[in-house]
C-alpha cells in the first residue's frame, strides 16, 4: 500500500532516496469550493432521487461491458487465426485498441466501485480487465484512489507526479539544458508509455525504486499476482501467436511493439492533457502541510475538461474527457456525466469556481505549451483561463 507519513517543509526536490520517500498527508482550507461542492452533492443526490435511478452503471453500462469484452475476445480470436500478415496486424491493433477502451470504460469505473451495483462484481471486473493487460490492479487502484484523487498534482502527495529526469513537470525539478527540447521529443517518448508501465514501472517498485514521488509497499500476494499476470500477458500476446501462426517471431514482436505504441499515444493523449497544461496549477503546501485551498477547488484548478458533453467521447473514453467532474464525483458512473454536466456548470458559475472546459485541440496545445515553458523557465505560473 501507499506508505502514509508526513514530511516537514516544502515539497522535496528531485532524486530523493526512494527508500524514505513517503506521501505527505495534507490539510485543506475552506473556500468558495467548499460551498460549491456541498451544493453539488445535494443537487446530484436530488437528481438521482427524482429520476429514481442509481449512481452506478445502468442498462447502457451493462451493454458497454458486454460490448467491449466481446470485442476483446473477437479481435483476439481473429488475430490468433489470421491467414495473412496484413490481417494479423490489423486484428492485433484492433484488439489493443479494444482493450484500451475496455480500460477506459470498465476498469476505471469498476476501480471506483460504480461500474455495476455489486461490490463483488466491480472487484471482479476491475481485476479481469486490468490484470489481463499485464499490469497489477491492486497497485494502480490504491495509487489512483488514495493518492491521485486526493492530492491531485501535488508533488510528494500525488503519485502520478513523476520524477522522470527526461521531463521537467514541476518547479522543484532541476532545469537541465535538454529540457528546452522536451516539447519536441515528448511525442516520441510518449510512444513508450505503456511498455515502460508493463516492463519497468511496477517491477522497479518491487525493489523499492520508482520514478514516482511516493514509495509503494506491495503485499507479497500482489507481488505473486503481478509476476503471474505479466507472464500470462507475454504468453497470449507473444508466445501463443508465435506458436500458432506461421509468420515468425519477428512479425509477432513487431505487432506487439506497434500495439504498445498505439495504446501509449492514445492513453497519454486522453489523460495527459487533463492534468499537464499551462492552465492547471501545481499547488505547494506550507511547512505545516496546509494547502491554501479546499479539496474541491484543488480538483477544479488541476483538471481540464474537453468536449465534456460529447456522446461519442463518453462512449469511447468512459468519461475521461469530463475529468474535473469525475474527480469531484468519483462515486458516479460515467454514463450519467452528460446529464449531470448542466448542474455542474451552473453551480461552478454560481459559486465563482473556475471550470476549465475547452475543445480537445486547445487542451493539446496547452499541454505542449506547458512542456515548452517548463523546459525554459525555472518558475511556472498557470495561464488565466477565460471560458
């Protein structure tokens, strides 16, 4: 689990001894975000009560679960029985895309316990859909729910804040000469995101080392599961196709790499633009671990939404494009987001809380502006959002 212990002083600099790095537990301050959040919860409670529906997945969500798992199986079956290299590559990449959409639409909501009503089946859905990607569901679930959602974008508290020496994402990180080019080489390194996750990210945690800013303790049972599922993943993604198909190991390995390049760039393109933008903040607590804002306001100033009311993106991205809404209401399934958005927008305006929402191309531009600024300037001040 995440090791919870307080540290004194400001957020620690880069290259801390990973054996002693711990998550800072912070204290929030009441502000306009507090009243906004209180009324948001009341209004959403009223919405579900008046509609007579549950916050968890409905018939549409059950259809999506069946659809995406069926597509996973279908494309894998077509891939493993391909009679030509062209068909093999097409079905392999379609399977990879389908698995990614399964993660967006099912794994994420199941991790929050809202894909379906049953706590047991949420756990099963999360475990199956996540572990079969070769990554450990327990580790990600703990990190996501107990660190990222609680202390978004705060170094030393949010595990998703990286100490990757190739990228400079926070002011505390040392500015190197090559960082001025990070906005240029970032897209090429983004292609390696999922491979790094599969091969190194969790494996290094086993040896008490990580590019993350927080130390992770993984229970022995989860260590065993981590190893087993990674071997299983290599088995059905590489070994079995090599054994059953006549295309040779080079062809299979190339398909494996192209698949990871595809899902990596899509994954980063969907999620990276929400929290890494020249509009978002990276708050720094004071010496007593106090943060000069409320938890709801933290979520609003560290998340950017794009095309939040798009039916297409809700169906494909599982609500990740409505990230601020999700961070404030993680106990609601994404299939309800579009109906709740008008309430969300109305209350944010009423309480004077900035809701950063824009078309996707603008969030992408803001992401690369952020990389460019962080590569050239020691300090960073978020741009003023004008909706």
